[in-house]
């Protein structure tokens, strides 16, 4: 499977699950936190057939993981959380949240398309100059980037779940006022 096809399948699948679980006013549950992460892991496992480790491939993978974590934190920072009258913690994902996720995954797809159609020679030169295994290293790095974006989202939702005070627990501003 080519880099572009892999990027389209992984990005579209993960984006669909993120938008389905985060758009609107949704209760934060264990399934909602873990579901897209599991989907991302399965899709990555099905679409990426090798994780090259020769030369500087591991450095590229780590860079992909780091960039993905940062992007996931930025995108998920747009989720706000509150406690509903029943006491459940809910998050609200609006258009901005959806747009950032779509932009991030769209950029991955565009990059993969460019690697195959626009700047293939430059990518080959890059992989040679930096002792990378070629397209497989880039494909697996993009997949790891997507996976780390979703893991970062799960971490943000988990932190939101724990950070929203209960009605009996005053927030810091209320404690200072008393």
C-alpha cells in the first residue's frame, strides 16, 4: 500500500472517530477516551506493514511522535469541560476543535500526496542524505504521529475528567473569596 493510500485510510478513519466522539456536548467516559485510541492503533497496525529501524529511522519516528503529541494537545485544548446537573463531566467540541483536527489530518494527507506526486525526488534525496530507509520510514512516522495525536487527546480528556470540580469542591477562586 502506498504512502498516500495509507495516509488517507488512517487519517480519514481516525478523523471520523474523533469528530464522532468529540463534536457537540458529550459525556466523558472511559469508552470515549479509549475508543479512538484503540481505533488508531488498529488502523495503524493494519495499514503500516513495517517499522524500519535502520539508520536514523528511529529518530524520525520519535520526531513524528513528538510532533503528533504537540498537535494533539493543541487540538484538544479547544475542548472545554463542565459538570452537568446530574454530576457527569461533559466536554464541548465545537467547530474550531473540528477544524483543527481536519486541518492536521488534511496536512498529513497532502504531505503524503506530495511525496508521491510532487516532490518525490526531493524526498528521495532527503531520505538518502539523512540515512532513512525511504518511504516506509515516512509512512510509519506519519502513522505514529497520528497515533500520538490521539493518545494526547485521550490524556487531555482524562485530565478534563479529573480537573472539573464537583459541586461540593469549590474552585480555587471561590476558596480565595471566602
